[in-house]
């Protein structure tokens, strides 16, 4: 009986060792699984940080792109405004130049008409003077002829 008890004790000890071994194996597996889970969690957190950083970078790039687009649009509007102002000034200058040219042409035409009028009046005065002088000369000649005729008549009557 004692042999059986020893056998049972050995068997119980073996079973306890097996249970302890299995418990140790399970603990080792649990720790290994915990380490693996911890590594996976760390990698997941790292991936999440990388993803969040990528999202932040993407947002920053989009923000900068919108800023560049706004600046480009502002510059475009500014250039268009400046071009419109230059064209407006050029049109104004062209109108002023055209008006000045028209005024000079108008003044030149007025001066030309005035000179022509003055020349025509001088010519008319010259012709009037020439006719008057001719009439006066004819009148004197006629008077001289009359006087000569009277003098001849007088001389004939005295003889």
C-alpha cells in the first residue's frame, strides 16, 4: 500500500509539475502575447502619429496652396486694375492730344481765313485806291482839257 501511495504521490507530483509547467507555459504565452500586443499598440500609435502628421502636413499644404492662390488672384486683380488704369490714362491722353490737334487745326484755319480776309481787304482797298486815283487822274485830265479848251477859246476870241 505504501508502494501505491508513493506511486500516487509521484503521480500527483508529476501532475503538479505538469500543471506548473503548463501554468508557466501559459504565463510565458500570456507575456509573449502581452508584449506582442504592446508592440502592436506601439506600432498602431506610431502609425496614428504618422497619419496625423500626414494629415497636418496635407492641411498645411492645402492652406499654403489656398494662400498662394489668393495671392495670385490678388496680384492678377492688381495687374488688371493697373492695366485698366494705364489704358484709361492712354485713352485720356489720346483724347487730349486729339482735342489739342483739333484746336490747333481750328486755330490755324481761323488764322488762315483771317489772313485771307485781310489780304482780300488789302487787295480791295488797293483796287479802290487805284480806281479812285484813276478817277482823280481822269478828273484832273478832264479839268485840264477843259481849261485848255477854254484857254484856246479865250485866245481865239482875243484875236
